[in-house]
């Protein structure tokens, strides 16, 4: 997922498109909407991990938005909650059972958005409409509460009359785990849940009929299908070029299309029908991209679990830190010898202390050894900040140090709330260093890591600016999203500021960190 945009969610009227950089910092006063923005990521995660009756699980394991009626902003003025995702769609899409075809030379950017609405009984949420935007084209599909397709628009073409028996096939009766709806055509597929097969798509036969009018009567169905399968998506010029190259052996057809321009009504009809045919495959691909992205999202809550002197021994393996760090001791306990040594060396260099789990009898104790000291101290006897920062350090280290067998082409995203809690400014500066060091280490390990950090720390902001000026990190890897409310009874506005090559920020709000007199 490359970007996200939120509308009418709590105090957020419209965030605009927020690009997700390697390090994205969220700043703002209390109740300015920054926590709402960050918590959307764990909400998406809990939505894909559970079987739900709708696209989103407002209340779950990680965060609690209440319900749709509680989540919708007071300034919505009758509008719906909307979420827009910028994703990268694959160049190959399924067009039938076990069949794939290339629709573009390489992976391409798509924006997919969902508009949500509460059910009539107020118990659930459903997708009111879904839109795709790609290469200047727009596909918009409307649904009713039972997830039946009520409208189907492609650019200026209205195909609603051909989609009266289309329904959402992946968000019904608790199938869940799908944020983006994928409609299927039941008029030809019967009750079989065929999402991709264009031969079971009513628009395929409409397109065949449109093409037939410009073909000789003896052209076979095989030749006709060859034309359809040669179509590609892209800008109008690219789609027209593919149409011209579709079957040059058919002279009548070639002469016809070679005389068309992108304003030709027949070309526009073919273009829109083709986009309508592949819409379900595109939506399914986008849904898969978002699902994988959210499952690879890690959430770190603002108040991590407090330290204990001893933890009861449990012979359990665990592959993921609890979002509140409650299983920290298990993570440390289950590290291999090499992992323990590497992690301790990393924290010693970056933060000035090493850490290890020590098993004594039936208990485990977490021990801290500060730099230039030979004495180990129980984490329970150290400052509270150690227990708060350790879960962050452990998770970042594991993410950046992934073994080749554990790596994925999809980003690993951390949504971290207030990592500076209970840390002295010097430790906050070191934490800022950890953020950029982790990104560099991840790149060396070929891990696509993204950090979304909500913070009130001026120290973190300034430290990262210093590291940009020192060429330790590139300014293009950072962005700062500012959340502001001029008055308490007003929706929040967002703006994005960036560091320049000297580590300074453009368009920084005057007096942002200053206390009122």
C-alpha cells in the first residue's frame, strides 16, 4: 500500500492523500486526529484477521472505534466514511479458471476507495460503493444493504442494466477478511462463486456484440476472442494502440480501427466494456494487496506492559510480539544464541545497554546491563522507560533482521504510538536514531520496512533533521503529517511537511511546539 486517504472518520474530515514513507511522523495536539489516523492501521489488521459481516471490524483485538455510528465524524454533514488506498496492482490478472493474462507491461498504480454505511438496524457496516481509479479511468460500483449491485458505472458509461444479478461474493454471511468488495455475476455463473472468469460475465457478451458490428460475418468466435484477449489497460492512447494491434490479419477490422481516435464513440464503448469486464479481477487483486499489507502490519500501543521481576516459565514459541509487549520475555527467551548476541550488540551500540532473558528455576527474569558495566540489573529495578522502549526495540530489530526465508516483497509496517513515553530527551534522541538505523538495516537485509510514528517529541523531530543534514538518511525517506484544529468544535485539517537536504522543514507551522502564554 503506497498511500491512504480518510474521509469523515471522527474528527478527520478529509486527510487528503497521505503517502506512506519509510518514516512517516504524525504530529498534532491532543484530540487533533493523529491517533485516529494511526489506529486505522491496526483496525484494518483486526478486520482482516477476523471473519466479519462487513468490510471493517470497528471493535477488536487492537483498537476500539465503537461502531459505525460512533466512528463517523460529527462534521460529516450526511456524508459517509470513506477510505481510499493507493496500491500497486500486478501486471497479470486471472481471466478464467487457472488462466492468467498480462494486461499491462508492469505492475501499475491504482487507487481503490470504499464508501461505508451503517445497516438499517445499526448492528453492522456495509460497503455502499466502491471505486477504482487508474490511468485516468474511473469505475464506480454501488451496492445495497444486501450487497447486491445497484449501479455500475465506467467513465461515462452506465452498465447498471447489465449487472442486475451481480452481488458481492466475498463479504457475505461472515465470509469476512475482505476489505474490498468483489462483485460476481450470478446470471451466467449460477450459484458458483466465479469472480474472474470473463466467460461468465454478462459484459463480455455485450462487448462481443459491439465488436461483431465491425467484423465480417465469417469471422470465427476464436478470432473474436483473440481481439478481446489482446486488449490492454492504460491511457486511452495505449488502449487504442492495443486495439489496433489486436488482429491485423482481419483487414476490415484493421482498416476500421486504424481510422479511430480516442474520441471515437465505438472505441470508448469498447474501452469501457473491457474495463467493466476486468473490474472484479482488479478489485480482487487490490483486496489481496491490502489484506497482505494489513497482515504484515504491526501495532505498538502507547502504554506498554510494565516490567515484572520474574515471569513464570512457559515452554512456548512465539513469532510475534503482543501489541502491548506482554510477551516480551517469551520473545527474548526463545531467541537463538546468535539472535541473542546480535540483539544485545545492537542495543548496546544504539542505546547504551544490552538485554537478555535469564532462566532461574521455573521463572524467567529480564536483565539489563548498561554500557561500561559488568553488573546486570533486573528490568523491574530500572527506570520505567526501559520497559516501554524494549518492546519497540525488539520488534524493530526482528523486522530489520529477517532471514531470507522470512522475507517478503510486501512492506512490513509498524504503527507506533508515542514511543517516547517515559524517556529522557537523551533517550528520545537515541530512539530517533534507532528509527533511521532500522530503515537502513532493513534495506541491507532487503526488507521493505515502513514506520508510522505518532509522537509529541520535539527531540525526535530535531534529531531526524540533524541526521538528514549529516547525510545519514535521505530526506525523501521522511515525511511529517501535521494534524491541526483551530477550535475545539471543528474538524481537523492535515498538511504534509518535508525535510529539505539541510534537515530543515518547509511550511512548518509557526509556534507549533510553543506553549501558549
